[in-house]
């Protein structure tokens, strides 16, 4: 006779495993999908396959919010001017190594019935956000400040042929932006008109960010509260948000690994 497992034992095991899932899901206060949970469990020495994680999330009603589209695309198209650079990147986001291609963009963040605006610069090879600035207005200065911050903190790792790629919005076609980029020795590249895929990794970043901070949006009453949360999430994203395509490392870990060949200490047991 085949002996069946005790239903109570199976239920207790499911509940115990779900508590592990729930614990990592809540870490740092940001929601995570199945892959994010899997990688975070793995970093803790816990192996739980994707099907089981998905089954237990469904069983106990743990869901992630749906990502929303980036509204900045419409604004960029509306503000297009004639000073457009060629598309030199040509979607070769990862072919040239770190700090060779940089992507930049702007997005809206709603709070308390108004908007603020986030400018970022991303290295698509490592997925790191190298610079970001939040602004209460769309004046071009906060975009210039994003570039200044990039050079101040990462200028030594850039090369004379490093390209900075954007859409055709008026911030990036402005005289002040084009001059600043040239003065810093960077090469300017732009997406083709109306083609979001030419800057896809940056668009993807905004989508993930908005999904994961959305549950805090109703609590924001001031620009300072938004800034504190965005600063915290980007720090979390760079250093603790593990990505399968980066060998289950966070972006900053992957950059160090690429430069030194050294895995993070808590990943060594899996290699």
C-alpha cells in the first residue's frame, strides 16, 4: 500500500515555506516578483524552485502590482526640436563593456495631486544607475545637474569615446545640454523619432521603479518625502536588487565582479 503524506503536514510545510517567501518579499519595503524572491532566497542559502514560489504566492494571495507605461514618451515627442544627434548606439547596449554606453531619460512621478520629475543616467552593461536628480520643475538645469553628478562620481571610469544616449526631448537637444556633454568629452547619441526601443533599458528601469514604489505614493505629501523614497529605492536597486541576467548579482556587485573577477561572498556557495 502506498502511504500518502499527512495533509496537515503538507499544509504546515507550505505555510512554513510561504513565511520564508513573505519575509524576503517584504525586505527593504519593496515588492518583488517570483525571480526576485528566488534570487533573494538563494542568497540566504535557501533553494526553492520558481514553480513552488509561484504556487505558494497564488495559494496565499501574494500578488505584485502591474507595471504602468512611462508617460514621458509623449512629452519627449511633443518637445522634439531640430538639433537631433545620430543614433550611434543602435541598441548595442551590452556589446562594449561597462561605462562605454550611458542611457539617460526623464520621467514623471505623481504625488499629492502634483508632479515631480526624475532624471537618471544608467549604464546598460551593468544596469547601474550612476546618477539621478529629482526636480520640482522641468527646467533644464536638473538634467545638467545629473550629468555633473555623473562626472563628479564616475568621471574617472569613463572614456573619451563614452556615448550618452537619450530621446529627442528638448532637454537633450538644448544648447546647454549639448555644450555640457561636449565639454566633458562625451559623445551624444539619440533614439530615432518615436522609437522607445532605442532606449529600452532605461524605459524598463522606470517601469520597475514605479511598480515597486507605487504602494507608497498615497502617503507622499511633500517633494522631500518623494525624494527620500526615490533615493532609498535607487540605492536598494544598485546594491540589493539581484538580477538573473547579472548572474544573480545586484548592478554594483556585477560591476565589481566584472572588474575584479570576485563574486560576492554570499554567492560563493552557489558557484
